[in-house]
C-alpha cells in the first residue's frame, strides 16, 4: 500500500509507492514493450476500463474505442482503503489513498498532440472533464491533477499517446501556493488575479502567443523553461469540470495550434502539460479568486543542482523572444 509522508521542513507531502518501480519502459531502455498494452486488441493487458468514448455497439474492454480510461497498473495511489493519519513526533504519515488513472488518447500508436485531429482532441478533453467531475464525487479526494508526459525526458515510459489523472487526499503544495496568492490578490483588489493577468497580457502583446474568443495563450512572464506557455480560458471558471462545449472545441484548437508551432521551432521536443484546477472543497472566495489554466512545459533544458538547491530556474530564452518565435513574427509584439 502506498503512503504519503509530510516533509516537516517544507510543509509538502511526498508519495512513497513501491509499485511505481515495477513499471515497464520502452523509452528508457532499448527493449520495446511488445505488444503495446495501449493499442486496440490488447485491452486484456490493462486493468478493466473505467470509462470510454466508444463506437455504438462496441463492448467494454474490446476494440472500438476512441478514448479509453483504466486504473494505472502501477499506481502511485490506490482507490481502496481509508484515510488514516498517523503522527509520530515530527513525522506525519497517511495511507496512500487516492486514484491513479491512464487516459489512452487515441487508438493510433504514434500520434503527437500536434498531429491529432481536433475532433479527437475534443474527445480527450471531454474525458478529462468527465474524470475530474467523477473523482470529485469521492469525499476522500481533495485534488485532481490531469497531466501528460511525452518523451523519456518528460517522464513517459510508453510511447503510445496517453495522459494520466492522479487524485490526492490533500491539496499539493504548489497548487496551494497558487490558491493562496490568488486569494490574497482578491482580498486586496476584489478582482481575480488571472483575469487581470489575461487583460494585461493581451494589452501588452509582447508575450501573447494566441488568442480567440475563448482562450488566451501566453509565454509565462517568469518562465522557468524555454517556451513555457500558459493557456487561460477567458471566461472565469475555478474548476476545469465547468468547461463548456464551446470551450472544449476552443481548447482543442489552441492546443493543436501551439504545439504545431513548437514542434516546427524546436524539432518535436519532449514535453509535459498539466491542468491546474480548483480543489474539491471551495468557498465563494475561492470560486471568485481562482481560475483554472493549462501549463505547457517543453523539456528543452534540464533541471540541475542550482535549480534544486535554490528554487531558481535559469531560462536561456526570454519569454518575449519565445512568444515572437511561436507567433512567427520574429518577436514583434502582437496587439
């Protein structure tokens, strides 16, 4: 059974899960995982599916799916069990109760986000919405993170396009920092920090990558990594599960657009993306102050000793230059 342990110095939780060490990998070693457990016809190689977007008449755990979800075979956290908090002197521990799911994004083995038809991306985003909403029905689970690792440098162990969902019984430290910052800003100004950030970035234009009626994409002002890009919905919504059908289509379009440009500029880099959403328990102020968003992180540089030792990141490309390259205008501000 996994467990959570709280670092008494940094007030953050870590997960100790021996199961994660048993994962097969076709990307970190020359041995290919064959047959691929995520390809159609190999559904018996995975745990039984939790949800799927399927062709009419197709059966669970059989071919005929567009998007398929099942528990991770090597979970960081397990859905079974009760939360039991134990404290011994300075040390807090908790049973590793949570959820860890795999979302196989397409039946096709070799597609990147930039190559996936927008209709298929919409199916994936709808499944994200479904899993966040469904997991938040469990009162033991306080936070749900949707994320994708693509490429070995980004932490992926299998090539077939897939995302993951991990639900935790506590709010992660980094997310709590965002919640606290946005709450303080709202208490001081009466406005959403993210809504103000979107307005300023659109006005200035120098870090603007893409905008339409539903979404804005910008390179982060203090980007930790080259081409780090944040995607914000223009409509204020705290929880990703509140995304509308129009926004599903809009998010599919902006994701594909940004990654097409990045693949061309940076020669198909490994990457992560993640969705920061509101936690399960939220009051009126959190609903007004927090704004869900998606962070895209190309893995072009590596995190080394200075970054680990200080928390400072060294970015060799200015966010303004990166935005200009992604826009294709050589760095001239887009207004």
